[in-house]
């Protein structure tokens, strides 16, 4: 009797694809207790104009270090590893995930679908599958570093944030950025941080994005990220001021305006 496993697949409106074949879903996440199993299918569509033969191979992804020795083939089984499709044909490729007693924290595998288009080129799509072993999770992460800087190209401010994951499961953080005045008495901006790519366990990952433009002044930015019921916060104080070229340009524009006003009064 199979035990129940919670799972979800991230599907885009357009599946992960090349012009000539596609695979759905693009990402699979499975969560369950040791002894549980889960079955589902991948959908592979041949968009070539001729019949093609596909192969499926498995490889290990990022895993919690205590899972060393646990191979992806120990917990992930693919029923069809080679098949042919006519133009426009779609096939279901069944797979099964079984969580065993040796597995802890999180594991990741990759399912690669390949097709030989010719003797010179091999096209492939690699689909990640993540497994979290319930009851063994250690969720622990922090904002390791945080920097803010202004771009000379678009005059926007960008942040560079490093997330350090010291737990044993991967996280996909979301959160918010609150921009306050220098004394944190007034909120100037509130920006959402959308869920993003995973930060794997026992590793760090850098994220860069824009917070837009700000008037000259001193600000405090408070970053809050969260996932799996936990959150991390870090704040940074920074100053916004025009660069020298902008200052000179502004000075001459003001001087020109005053001169025009003087001439207007002089000739009246």
C-alpha cells in the first residue's frame, strides 16, 4: 500500500522546450516521509517534422551532504528510457519517487530527455526533481551580505543580496524590501521579492535586482526573506546623491534660468 506524498509541479504556460520538442512539467517537487512513494508522468511532444527517437537518463543534483552514497537511481525510477515519436505525437513517460530510510533533508535529481537530430548535434532538456524528507528537515538560512549601488546606465538603485543556507533542505525565498527615511519614521517604498530559484542546502547564492529610483537623501532599507515558515532580516543604511556630472548640469541649468529671469526683468 502506497503512503501519501505531497507534491507539486511548477508548470509554465509554455512548457520547457526547444523549437522541436517539449517536456512538461518543467520542475517537480515532492515531499513525504520515509517509505512513501509517488507516481506521475512527464509529457514529451515531438515537434520535429520527422519521426525521432528519444532517450532518458538520470543524474544526481545538489543533495544534503549526509545523503552521500544515495544515488538518484535509488529513489527515482523511469519506466521508459527510450522511445520514438511521430511528428506532433505526445507520449506519457511514467516516473516513480520512493523515499527510503537512508534519505535525509533534501535531494535533487535531473531527468534528461535527449534526441539525436543528426550526427553533429544532440538536443536535450534537463528537468530537475526535488525531494524533501519530512521529519528530517533542518531549516536554517540568513542574509549573509547586502549591498546597494546606483547604476550609471539607468540611474536606478540595485541590490546585491547573498543568501546563506546552512540547513539541510533547499529554499525558494520570497519576501519584501522596505525603504524608510534615515530615522525609520516614514516608509518611502515597499517592494515585493518574488519567489525565485532555489538556494541549495549548505551553500550560498547571490541575487541582484532593482529597487528603482530615489530622491537625494539618506535611507534605511530593511530586507526580509522567508520560506518554509522561517524568515531572515537584514537592514542597510545608504545615501543617495547625484553624481558630479549631474550636479554640474543642474548648477548650469539653474544659473541659466536665473540669467534668463534677470534679462527679462532688465528689458522690461
